[in-house]
């Protein structure tokens, strides 16, 4: 597939253009510069063209091994991968010294390049845009990514710059449905800051795809990455570290946290990554509770396992802690891993595939009712105010997560403790360990009721 990288200095609107091309708000956007750090990829559509687009961090100078230098390395990788480049400048500011410096860098890349003058709405934008001729990169394409203006001109410029490649990209539109027949399993990796999420994902992918380092809260955007493990297609989503609400600072961190929470809601399986040296902090439990409320399947990964002495007894203790602290997700897999060494990665991915099957499990109504009768006989529901609660029938309404409907009389008086007993018995009897279970109570209609 045709790949285009969006390149430019900070705060020229690269992420806004990226969001416009992919048709959804995938990249974080804010007025302050340097919001984007990792490179983000998406399926873009422009007219009848479909292509892969890469959003990048703003080109900036930085000392060797600084965060800025590592961000720049990510951008240079995107340039190397791309078939063509959208070089974005701020039309209102006109070409700056930084723009001229990076224009030379991109010229040496020797790839089709389209100069995009963003924020060109209004007279001031138009005047600044035409100053961009001085960059020697041809005629600038005037757009407003925020308002969706000028995209037809961008389409035309791309067609002219890459006639053969764009002809193929247009044909791919018709083939997308067949290519997407096998859907990827969406897996969000979440946890507190510095739990090692990006390092672990880099180890899984076998490349330094995500920005890492000693600085806290490097990851901001939730970055989705396609990966094939054995014969399973996965969509791995790296997320920003989730801190306690009271400790979240500034609009940018709020946006990053909101992006991470959205990744949890749209995931099928969530990997909660703990730090092996300080596991099950209050925030870890809060994240697990959020996963349960959202109805997602959960796997607990315990990272930095290479730092642990007596791993056998430590793992037994962690699994016991998980049972004690997360009774609503009893049986959740707890898998020790090391993003640094690669230890435990296959077991973690196997746990992800297995828990997804449990999350999708459907149980026949006949089997459920064969379970229900002896369960009620052995432990009948309590009487409330002298009136017996009768449970007559159970069926599964849906999966993802498993959702059961219980029919009977006086069910509005069924104590929560007895409902939990039934849920735990279902979990044990039908091997539903580690996934949320929903149960709805419905009073059976009285056939002698005149209403």
C-alpha cells in the first residue's frame, strides 16, 4: 500500500491533517507544540485514493540521546519507510529558518514531496503560503486541515506527483473488503506511568517502534500497531500511563488519559501491566476495576520480572493477591514478563488469545439449566419477608462479555450476595475465569394475572 509521511516542525497542524485524512480523531491535538512524540499510522482516504499515512513528531534539533533526538529518530524512520512526503508548514507564519533547514533534509531524501501550506484560511494565510515558493520545493498546496478546505487540491497534487502509485491506490479501494475479512484482535496495554508498556511492545514487535526512555510519561497518543503472532492477527495498542485523577496535570495529560481510556473501551482484551517491584498499587486496582466495568477481558502482565529474586514464590503470592484484590475478575491470568529480556512474551500472548475465547464463549441453554437445578437444590435462595424467591430458568443473552438472564419470581428481592454466589458458580462450572460476567434478573409473568 502507498505510504505517505506527514513531516514538519512542531505545531504546524500535522496531527490535525492526519485526523482529517483518516476520518477520525486518532491523534491528540493541542495548541502547544510537541504534542506528538511517537509516529502514528492510519488508513487514509483522499477522494478515491486509499493509502497508509504516518503522523510524526515535529522535526526539532536535540542533543544526542535526548528525548528530542529520539523523537527525531522516529521521524527519520518514517521518512525512510514512506513512498512520498507531505511537508507541512504554517501558512500564517510563512517559511521559517527551521522550515528551510528541514526542507534541505527532505530534499536529500529524494522522494516525491508535496509542500502543504496549512492554516491557509483568510488573507494572512494566503499571503504567507505563497512565500513558501522560496523553499524551492515547488508550488505549495494551500489547505486548512481544521476546516477541511483545500483537500481537493491536495488530491490533485498527489495524483500529479505519483501517477502510477496513486492509480494503484485507487484500485485498492475496491479490494479493501476482501483484505479486511480477517479482523485483528484489539489488545490495549495499560498501566501506571513507567510500568514499561512501550518497552514491552517494542520487544514483542522486535524493533524500536515506540519511543522509550527514563523520562516519565513519554507516551501520549494511544498508538495502534498490527502484529501477527503464530496465526493470530493482533492490533496492539500502546497507551499513556494512567495516574490518579488528582495527580493529572494540564490539558495535555488530560487528553492523553482520555485517549488511553478510549483505547480500553474499544479493546477486546486489556493487558494491565504491573511493575513487578511495586505491583497492585491502588491505581492498578482502579484500572482493573475500570476494565471490568467496561466489560473487557483482562490479562495481568507483571513486567520487569528480570529484577525479581525467588520468582516461584513471588508468582504464587501475586496470583493469590489477584484473587484477593480482584474478586470480580476471579481467575484472571497473571503472567510474568520482561520487556528488557523478552521473558514470558509467548505466554502473555497465549493468555491474550485464550481469554478472548472465554470472553466470546456461548453456553447452551440446556447446559445452563442442568447446572441451575442442582445448584438451587444445594443452596436455595433465601426467603425475604416470609416470601420465597423462586428461580425457574436461565439463558445466555449475549457474549463479549458473557451475559445471562435469570427468570423467576420475587427476583427484585434477591440479595446481592446470592447473585454473586451464582456468578461465581457460573464462573467455576463453565470455565469463565478472568472475564466480567453480567447477570440480569427478570420476573416471569404470572399466567393468572388479569393484566
